[in-house]
């Protein structure tokens, strides 16, 4: 009686323990999913903009606004060149500065992406005035002050003509100014400065050029390198001049289809933002259409926000910009992803100047009622479902494409975070691995469970299962450093092996079968396996020995050259074939173990009944054993698929880890899991790259969960079908 009660208590305890363990697994999965969703969700949120704060205007209504990168001070430049330095938080006037410019200032302008403003004098001089933000650290706080730097004068010498539009830039290596004159000419002045690194001697050269200008040009903008000049007219035409050392090349014209009301450049100076009278915004950049020819193309389009675009305020560090409408509407956008991040504004106000903070975290607008400051929270403007999955047209690319390139060598670099090459690489590596693993795993399990001598079976099953204990880093190391160079050298031999191996294996089986029964009976168990192994070894040796001959006879002595000449494909040493073979070694033990167990669990009575009814051994295997074990075989393949999808180290070491978009077996690739391993140490916490990597993990989680669920449903359906229940 006591024994029965003790057993009952143990059963109850075991039942509770199993139930608790099951719930713990479920809660763990739900917790992982929730954590991934929390990390990924901010990627797809728009910008949030606070209610504006009104600051003082200074001494006059601003024509240009400039802000220091720390958002501590704001420079308000009036039309007469007077500069008011305001506290960006309170609006208090900190200082009043006068531009060191001789003569009457008739117009001022800005230089997108730089802390400078330009002034045009009545006698036709363009002066570039830099504002230096000085930072001093005290005991309790940081103090930011502003000073006007040395101005750079560029005389346009218009004569009796009026200047209709102008733009100027200055940097340490030189300066340039351009203006459209009322006499129908374009005047360009370039100043180059060369400093001898050894003597410190400065060599300055100033050159002036005149060329005919298209009629009606109302806006000009010069890029930061002072080599590209863009213009626009009110009818919708864009003009692009290249500024060389010897002059100005004739303009190239692109029609936008809508009157142009605003023009600006984004960070890097390659993308041109064009505002239209219908309230829409388009992004244009140069595309190389030939070896010596390039043209401006419309790469991105932003939906209309209402009234005509009055001004465009770009960020200095991101491809984010604010578009201001004539009716006071404001829109925040990202050029590459074409995302509308936020829309709002105060209707009815006329904005005279605007500036978006360098990091895009604040927006300042000047109007007759004062300067309004908006705090902007916009951490991930470049991500959208389209930018992560669809082809995107990036600067310096000839067409839209899928690219993963998370880092670059300059501040103007734009991260390219398309997950499509990584998803395709994951699928590519998985397919090539399963092409090797499924036939070997399933057929090996079929032979081991149904045809192999039981005495040999006791050795083979543990040996194959031990393969699962091989660290994937060892397999990746061997594949990358040992297999890849040999496969490159003997690839024609591998192709020959695919033909010779089955033929020699069948020949070995036929030879063993042809032995007299009395001789076969005396041979130890597993001799047929030794025959087959010897035949395969012989086939491998012959294939390697004949590799050079096959390469010379079929491929002209150079397989890689023949491949490129006839198919256009390049042969990379670390490619999908190498990775597929290495990953197959990791997947085969899993498929073999599950398939062998499923085949062994088929009731012997079914096979015996089939044989008793006159079916051959192969008919019994094909029509009885395989259908009865199909649920387990399907589960084996699906679990092997999931194992290959999540493989990291083999892909990392055997493929070159290149995020290429293509299905060629001779190219490398990068999988989602390998990409996480490579990028996560360099991803700043909370940054866009960091969250995109979590999105990759979420995709892997979802794929494996869906595959396992589908595999279980299909397995259960097949089990019911073939069990008759």
C-alpha cells in the first residue's frame, strides 16, 4: 500500500514537473518573441515633433538661420548681414555681430550642409562668411560661443548687369561662386589654394569664367566640392554644369514636369532636392550612363504635401530634410527610403528662413512672429518595409538594387541595409546543403535500417550520430582553408565524381552479388559496405587523377575562364558549393538519425505481409516502408532545413561572407545568421543597424517557427493517413 502511494506521488510530481517545463518553454518562446518585437518596432515609427517654442528674432527678421551641432546656440542672419546669436533654448540674445564685409549687402544666402552664410554686395562681390562655434568646458557646464571667421571674397564683376541668382562655397582648399546675370550669362569665379606642407607657402590662383546661361534661371546651388553647379527655372527645367579647371562645360538639361519653387542639396552634395509648385518633392542625382556621359535622373519622389514648396532645409548628417509650404505646412522626409516621417505646421504663416539641425533632431523656422523651435525625435528615418526588402536607388548606382553595406569610409556614407541579399543567401546556402544532405541522409538511413546486417548496424548508427558532435567552426575552418582551394583546383574532377560514384557503387554491388553464395556466406558482415567504400574511394581517386584531362578536353584547360566566357559567371574560391558540402556534414547526422528512427519504427509485420504476398524487397521498401515512414522522413527534412537556415560559422568561414545577390553556385553569399555574427560587435546600441540585426533574428525565429509548425502539421496528417485513423 505504501509503495502504491509513493508511486502515485512520484507520478503526480512528474506530471506537474513536465507541465511546468512545458509552460516554461512556451513562456520562453513568447518572451523571446516579445523582446524581438520591442527592439524592432522603433524602426517603423515615424518622427515625433514637439509643440514649437517661440524665440526672439534678434534685431531683424532672419534671412538665414544656422545652428551649432550641440543645439546650444542659433545664428540669425538678417538681410543686411547683421548676425544675432540666440540661446537655442530660451531665445535670449547672446551677442550681436556684424559681418566683416565692406560695401552694401543686398542679399544673403546659405550653403547647405555648412556653417556659413553668403553675402552679395551692391558692387557684385560674393562673400562667404563662416561662423565658428567655440566650445569651452567649465566646472559646471559647457559654454558655446560664436565668432565670425575670416570672410572669403569672390568678385563676380557683373558690370552693368544685375545678378538674378547666386551661390557660393568656401573651404580650406579653395572657394567658388557662380551667378546668373541679367545679360544672359553665367559668371563663375574659382579660387584654389595650395599650401606647401614643408615650407607653409601658400599659392592662390583666382580664375573667372563667363558662358552663356539658359534663360529664366531663378535658382542656383553649388556643391561642397565646388565642381558641380545646379540651376532651375520656374518652368520645371533643371540645369547641371560641371566646373573644370579650364572653364564651365555646357549645361545638361532635365525636365521635371512641374514648375520648380525650391532647390537644395543633401549631405554629400550628390542628391539634389527639388520642390515643386504642386507641393511635391523630387530627388535627383547624377547617374553614369556611359563611359564619358552622365545625366541627372529623378531617383525618388515624395507625395505632394499641399501648397507650393517654399524652402527646403536639409540635415547635415542624414538624408533627411524638411520641406516648407507656402501655406505654412511642414513635412519631414527621408530621400532614399521616400518615407514621410511627419507633417504639420502652422497654416497661414510665411517662413523667411529655416534650418534643420545636423542630426535632424531639431527644426527652426523664422517668420514675422519670431523663430519657432521644434524638437524632433527621428532615430530611424532610413528604414521602411520597402527599403529593407525592395530595390532602392542609391547615389552612385546606375539603377535601383538590393545592397547590404552597413559601413563606409566617410561621414557622407549612407548605410544600405537591404535584407533581401541576406535572405536569398540564407536560402541559397540551405538549398545547396540539402542537395547533398537529403539524398545521403535519407538513403543512408534506408539502407542502415532495412538492408544492413544488424551486427554492422550497431557500429554505423553511433558513428554517423557522432558526426553531429563535430563543432561547426571546425567544419568551417576545414572548408575554408582546406576544401575550397582543392575544390577550385579539381572542380572538373568533382563533376566527374558525380557521374562515376553511382556507376562504381552499382558495379561494386553487382560484383558482390555475382560472388558464389558459398563465398559470400563465409565473408564477414558488412563486406558489401567495404566493397562500396572501396569503389567510391577508387572513383574519387580516378576523378581527381582525370580532373586535368577533363578540364583540358571539355573546358579548354581553364574551367574558371570557360565559365566566365560562356556564362558570364565568376568562380570564387569560397562559394556556395564549398559551403553546401560543409553544411551537409552538419545536417546529415540530424536527417539520418530521425529518418533511421522513423524507418526502423515501421512494423515488421507490414514488410513481412508484403513479402508474403509476392512483392520483391525493393517493392516492399518503395510501396510499404517509405509511405509508412513518410511522416518521420518529412520531419527529418524539415528539421534539417531549420538546422541549415540557422548555420553561422560554416557560412562565415567557407563563403567569403559577401552579401551578393545571385543564385550562382560559384559565388559567395552571406546568410542572416552570419550577418548577425559579423555586424553585432560593431553596431551601436539602439542605432538603426542594431535594430535591423534584431529584425534579422526575428525573421529567423519566424521562419524556423513556421517551418517546425508546418512540419508537425504535415507529419500528423501523414501519420493519420497511413495509419488509417
